[in-house]
C-alpha cells in the first residue's frame, strides 16, 4: 500500500497539470451594438457636429475630416427636434432640467417617470429634476445635447434634446466650445 502523502502529492500533481495547462480562450459573448466611435486625429481645424434625425446619428468632424460618430436619441413624436443650423451657446458639466423629471416615493421608487416641476406630489414623494450631464445648449427654448439614455438606437426617445451615450459625451464636451456649429437635418 502506498503512503497517503504519496497519493496526495500524486493527486496534487495531476490537478496542477490540469489547471496549469493553457485553456482554450473563452468564446466571447455576443457583442453589444457599437454605440459610438472616436478617432480624432487632433489635427488642425474646428470641430463641427452634424445630427441626422432619420438615422439618429451624430457625425463629428474636425476641419471637414470625420473624427467620430455616435448614436443619439432626439425628440419623439409630439416633441420632435427641429432641423436647422445652430451653435453651442452654453456648456455646463452638471446641469439638471428645469422642465422635466420624475416623482419618486420615500423609498426612491419612481411613481411618475414623466413629470414636470408643477405636477402634484403626494405625501412622502418628491420631484426629481432630470440630470443632463455635459449640457451643450443649442436653443434659447431649452434644446441641447447631453448625456442620456438611448433605449433603442436608431429611434427618437427624448423630449426634444439630443441625448448621447454617457461614455461619449464627455469626450465631445471637451472638444467643443461656445460657438461650435451644430447642423440638424433629416
């Protein structure tokens, strides 16, 4: 009969040879949709933005060269984003809407997901203004570009603003300035 320590060391050796051998790389999970790309060459030229409403995509150019693109969510039916030529007139990193938000109860559960500041609030409830991080104002009537949810890429979803992915918009915010042109077309 073999000594118990020899059996144990033999078992450990076998286990180590199994666990220490290289394994096949894991099969990657199905990739999520690519929401944006940024490939700025940091060359010369001013940055400009072209938002295509029919595609729900924004193209970013520097001196006429494309340097990135992103899915956006513009105004849904009844609150459509107006086409036109605009310029960024205001930039605020941490802005909250003065028109839209939600009402939540004392437990933080949303009881009205599409509320305005004047909507009735029940006992234990409170109105929460919608965050609009990396706000870039385009109009004097409250339309701008900011980070936000894009529930179905390629489809409008906002109250009129241009929502952009939260990972993308800080990069764009850093490359724009007051006066950056923004063209919105169908």
